[in-house]
């Protein structure tokens, strides 16, 4: 199956965020981030050949100083539809996103279950585990 990668509207990502990331929320209307509509926030998606949303993520400018280096871009709300997991689509989406910001470095709060995915994509773990209430165990990760 062929997939396309593009910028997307935050509004169009809500259903996948609800399904994968935040099923505890009341509805998809509650699946927006506080900075989704900021000028320095961008949204990206992978869609299948039928135009169905299968993977998504958000990038925002939010510098974090880690180990003596500034990481100016924060990756948030990375989600993959269960039907396409482990087939490389989300990895391709992440590569597409990284190409949109050449010479930039990224950081994220990665869910424990997603750490192996990020490691395969060349990210590094930079912290011990920590808890985010309701969501679970996370690790600080970076991509140089």
C-alpha cells in the first residue's frame, strides 16, 4: 500500500489521537493540545491510498536544555493506527518531519511502550523513567 506524508490540520488529527493516545478523554473534541493552534506549531500525517489517517504527530518550538545542548523542537502526540503498527509508516512519517526542519534537534516525552520505536529511529534516551498522571511511564528522548 502507498502512503502520503503531509502537513495537516490539528482538527484532522483528533480522531487518531483519541483512539491511540487519549481514549480516557470524554470525546475527540477534547483531543487538542494547548498549543495546537500556535503559529510555531506544525502537524503532520501519513495517509493511506484511500486518504485515511494512519499516523500523525505534532512539532512545536519549545526549547529544552539537555546535557549542555539546546533542543528547540518538541515532538508531541505521535500516534499510529493499530492496523499499521510495525510496518514502517510511522518511521517514514518521522523521517519526513525531521526533513522539514533541517539542522534542528528534537526532544520528546516518550511513552515507555514507544521507546523501542524511537530508538530504531535514531533517538536517544536522556532520562530515568518518570510518570505522567493518567498516561503512564515516560522517558525524555532526543534526536540530534
